[in-house]
C-alpha cells in the first residue's frame, strides 16, 4: 500500500512500480480507492493496460471487506504475485485499520510490505514550516498523521524541486520523524525510483506505528474538502484536438477556484477518445502549473471527459463551476455534451471496520 496526501503522485508511482515488477517477470494487480465513483485514476491505469479493481464510497478502512474482496477477484482472474493498493489521499490511521487487520486476519495469505507514504512538496513544505498552506489546521493534521505512521517517507516530484529546497525538506522530515528513512524520487521521470522497490522488498518490523489520533479532528479535516467526480459524453461535428480541451478545462477551473478562495488539493481531467486514445491533465495546488501527466496527442469526434476535483471549497459551488466551465469549453468547439454522471460531496466521518489498538 502506497499512501500520501491528495496530489502526492500515488497513481503515477503505482504505474511505474507496476511496470518495474512486470519487467522483473512478476504479475501485478492494482486496487484504487475513492470516496466517490468513476475515478480518473482507475480509467487511466486501465488504459495503460494494467489489471485494476476499485473500492469506492469510502477509504479502505471503512471498506475493508471490499478491499479483500477486490483482491480476491484479482487473484481469481489473473493470479498476481504483487498487489499495489492506493488509499484515498485524505485518509490516515491505515496501520491500525488496514495493515494490522491484514496481518492478523489474513496472515497466511498476504505478506505486507513496508508502508511508504509519498510526500507532496507543494503543500508539505508550508505545513512543516507551520506556514499557511491554503488548508485549515485540521486538514494539515491529517497530512502530519499520514507522515507519522509511515515506515518510509518518499519525497516525490524531486525533478521539480530546487536542490536547496529538497535539502530543507529532508532536514525537516528527519527532524520531525527521526529514524524514518527518507527517499527522494520522481515517479514521473524515474529519477531515484529504484530505491522505492528496494525498500518495499524488505522484510522486518514494519507496519507497526499505531497512531494516537483524534477522530473528531480527522473527520472535520476531511469534511472541509469538496469532492467531485463527473463524466461527460462529448460529440464533435469534426475531428477536434483532445489536449487543448483538457488543458482549457483545468486552467479555467483553476481560475474559478482561485476566485472563490478555494485551495486545490488535486484536480484531474481525463479525455478518453472512442477509438482508445486518452490523455490526463493534472493540477496539484492552486498556485501550481497545470500539466499533462499523459498527453493524448490525438483528435476525437466521440469521447468521454472525466473530471475528479478535490478542493477545499463547498462541493455545490465546485459542481456549478465544473458545469459552467465544461459548457463554455464545449460551446466554443461546437461540441454536444451530456453529463452522464456528476457527484459532489463532503466525505463523511470515517468509521473503520477494524481498528487495532495493539500490534499483532
């Protein structure tokens, strides 16, 4: 299981890990997780040819049986040797609610790897400096708790960080979490990446950090986030470029959210052309630059547009802005649009199926 806050790069990391293990001759299955249905991550990973299952509606801790059932389904379908799991980016306390139950209830079935948590530099540096990050102290509380229970901390996006800033991050992490290994990687470029599977291959006293956590603060921090998943069917009169549409949607949403005073945790837009081509655009902070994690380099006449937004803003306001931006971008291109699914919400209070207070 690879944890980390919203926008830390978990999906890109899982994809690169999966390719690493497959190149090593091992079969791999992936499990994604979200508070809502219709994930960009799931569609993106499947489009890359991976065997993916999804747990939706709550975090792994609240859908523990669903997690085990999805893994069972993957085992029955393709017999993978390695399962890579990506929990919801706003969830924590996963050692007590997922790792320990797996070790106890399924000790003859699974070997649980060290729990690595990805570090998101764009917001994480401000949080560790105790500066304003755009998130409330309660959301920052979740971020810190994620780091506290990690067996290893993985600074992702090192290709985007200046050396002096990377050194400061490493120093802050080593000071606040002494003795915890700190890796620096880029899941996007592969820089430093081999150290991560080397860590995950280790065996020993891992997954044993039971948190002292206040579930009231945790629940209130999650509830401050507006979550939106939507799916829009597009039909064009003539072949239309996919990538400029994806970038326009994400840039316009960034502007609208900034105007409303919201803070982006993660915003993903995927375009899936009927013939199979797809592209993914991402934004991981309000002050950041949108980018393509997977450009499509394609034209479409029939396609589906999927938007996942995780923003510190009222979800109803977020939904209205998404509908406006999609309508305007479609109108300028003479596209016919049909919203086939749109869901906006605030996450409910986490209620784990199991919570171990002692180490197995």
